[in-house]
C-alpha cells in the first residue's frame, strides 16, 4: 500500500493516489490506519528523499499537495456505513505562529475527528492573539499546538502561556518539541504527544484546566540574563559582520556570484536563529543538532563543506561578552570537529 501511494504521489497523479487509499478502504483498512500507517509514512519518505537530494523541491511540494488532497478525500467520503463515535468534546488544532509545516497538524485533526472530537483546525502559522481570541469564542477543551522547526519554540512558549492564561490546557507535538518532548515540558505545556495516536490518548485521559498565570521567565529563569533578546536584536549586525569576515578568511567567497552570496547570507541567518533558540531554551543541543542535520544534507548534495568552522569562529568572536552564547557556539564547533568537521555555511538554507 505504501509503495503504491509513493509511486502515485511521485508521478504527480492525484487520482491514482486517491484510488490507492479507496482501494485500501475496500480491502478492510480503517481510516485512521490509512492516515497514519500509509499516508503519514509516505509523507515521511518524501521528506527523507528531498533531504537526500533524490527528489527536487518542486517534486516535494507536489507530492505533499497530493497527500493533502488524499487526506481530504478520506475526510469527505460519505458517512454511510461508518460507525458513529461518541462525542468527546471540542478542541483546537493549530500550528505555532510562523510554522508553515501544517501536514502533521492536519493528520492529528482528522484522527481526532474520527474518534469523536469536534475539531477547529486553524492550519499553519496561527498568530497567538488570534488563537487566544478563538478560545474566548469557543472555550475549547484543549489546544493542540504543532511545531516542526525549533526556531519557533519562543513563539510556541508565548502561545502556551497565553492559552493557559485563559484557562485552556495545551498539548504540544511535533519535532520542534524534541523527540522525548523535553522542550514541551520546559515551556510548561500541559502535555506532549509524539504522534496523532498519542495525542488522542492524552485527550481521552484528560488534561486539567490550568489555574496559574505564568511569565516566560517563570519557566526559563535563565532568560533574565537577556542574552537571547540581545542576540535577536543584533541578528542583522551579526550576519553582516560574519559575512564580511568570512569573505576575508575564506578566499573562495570572493568568486561567489550574487545568488551565492545571498544564499550564504540566508544560511548565516539560519545559524544565528538556531543560536538564539538554543539561548532561549538554554540547550546547546538545539544548535548542535541543526549543524549535524545541515552537515548530512550538504554531504548528500555534494556541497563543499569546509567553511562552517571558520564561520563559527567568527561568530564566537562577536559573542565574547555573551557567556552562554559563546558556550553554545563552541559546543557546535566541537560537535563538528568530533564527527562532522567538514561542514559549510554555503547551501544550508532550505
């Protein structure tokens, strides 16, 4: 079943893809199993194939769009013959502000509907004020907050505390919160789930209504040193300085065309953004994991990878008055030299 759907989405055939899952229903598959064991598995493969440079960005986008329409076909099929689940309550499923990767949240929304929940699915990058306004309007039993990119964790924290301030518990999920959910716990979420089935189980077990109002520093006391805020404010200056010094120390950059220089600047923005997030969470692993992922992607794509260590040295020089930031950058450099030393600044943007 997975191989058949994979071939259909890779060939860009929406009708064939829908026919695959309909045939699965006819063969006795349950809708939830089709969503999570077939459609989600194919979507994961799409991401892996893109990262390995075996499919293009355009193919990845087209395949994802077809998978989304496959979900819609399953969700909108006639209800005749379906078992009627018990009505469990009303929840909001949404993505963190700035988060465009809505596919995981859509899967969660559909699974919860199948299990009897009334779901308000708000989709990608929902601004926190609008999310809170929706809670005032609906009084949801819970907000399920999805995030895939760790740089959105500060925005996730704002959403979590804002929803809790109006008495609505928050269940977090997605890669941004860590494989074990440690970042969800650090940000004070009322629960964490690794996948859609886990989210359904957590809701069925019940999430207590929050009663206390917290500030960010209550969860993350290290924020009092203001390093996160200062690095965020200085991002443009840091990127310009590293870019200038990198050209002086890495002569190959002098031959870059405008597109390559623009890409390098974008890459440096990503590096500073992940550094800022690591400062917010006080966790160097956020930064080192990003560098490791980048190294793997660049290696798969045959991109020269020997300038990142120099770039990190330059960044460290700019952070000499930021002890936590300096520690995190040095941890990243040590991780590279320990197993992925040949990594480049150029080409990391995705």
